[in-house]
C-alpha cells in the first residue's frame, strides 16, 4: 500500500501531478524473477521514503534529497517541515547525524514496509519494562519489513542497524501497520490466516494472535486513535477489532470477492475497503 506523510493536505491530492520517477536497478535476464517492487512507505514525519527493490533489498532515501533529485520547485513550508525532523539524537545519546541514502538486505523477498517513531510517554503493556534489552530513544525512527519467509525485521533507520527479528508467522507477511499513537504496537497480516500483535517496547514480544480469517490476510489498518484495527483478506468480509481487548467487534459484509485493501479517514469517521469485485465501499 502507498502512503502519504501527515503534512500532505488531502484536499490537494486531486490536483496532484507526477514530479519524478524512481527507477529500479537493472537486472540481468536470469534475475528478472524476484525484482518486483511490492511496497513503498513514507516515514510519519516525511523524512524518509522506503521502497522494496526486489531481491531482498529495501532502499531508504531522505525525502528532501529525493525532491532535489526530481528538480522540483517545492514550497518552502514543505521543505522546512521535512528538514526540521530529519535529524534526531541517537538512542544512546550520541551526536545527531545527517540522514543518508542507503540500502538494506533483508535476506528474503520484502512484501511489506511500515515506519514508526517512538513516543517515550507511551508505555509498554509489559510490567517489567526496566528489564528490556532495547530502550528506544525519543523520536527514534524505525522501519519494519515483512518478508516472504514469515519473518519481520525491525531496523533503526538512522543507523541501518537490525534491532529485532520477529519470528512466528508461518507464511508471507503481506502487510504491516504501527499504532499511530507512538506506542510501538505493530500488527502484521499474513497468508497464514492470522494477524499478530507485537509490542516493540517489550523487546518485540508477541502480545496476541487474532484469528477469524479463513484464508490469506491481505491488509490491516489502525484507526487514527489506535483503538480499532480493520483487517481484510481472501474473503468477502471486513473485520473490525477492539485493540484494547483484542477481540473482534464487527464483521462487515457486502463485497462479492476478496477484499484487498482498507484505510480509515484521517478523522476516523469513515472506513474505505477495496475488493477484486471492482468496488470500493465507504
């Protein structure tokens, strides 16, 4: 799924135009398989853009650098809003570092990407948090990658360091979404017919397995207040989950084929779902 930085005005999308093209590296004939670009993502503050380049590789580009490469005359307020958040202090208290373009090798085909930043006042649900191996710094930017082998890898975007390797899914991790409240709660959707809830502030421990889908789960999305999760998949139903109690609260029906995407409106009042039946329901 594609995403927009939070500072993008949704009313301006209707007048949008193409400003450039990101070209994947050339692949030899025997490497054509596996070079598909399955997913892209913007960091919540618009500082980085990530895209899967195929063959296990994810490329991270500082977004202002991307705009400069496109040689586009962007408005000063957008550039400033990105620059103001590009630099952060490392979690170990070190000096701020300038963002750079680089690639990471995830070790398997990458199907899904999700960014999140830590908010220190949002505590883990784990009681013994002082025993944790990882203590995320303020505004530490993380990238989650969902892989073909069922693993989820968590990376520090500033350093490119692998922080966590989450292993519990038995099939492709088709989608990832972080709770918008900065709690570092991550939900993964998989072809193994489950959604799994992970608490990154609890060393990435799995909190809950959500089981109601009878086939592949394609997509999941949090409501803006992080209280509700929507999930859709290879079936005609749309599921809504209470993320405080981890229980299903509604099953919405009406599509005539597999439902492949879902998204809440910015105010949380509306939910949009898209299906192979060529319909989008609101």
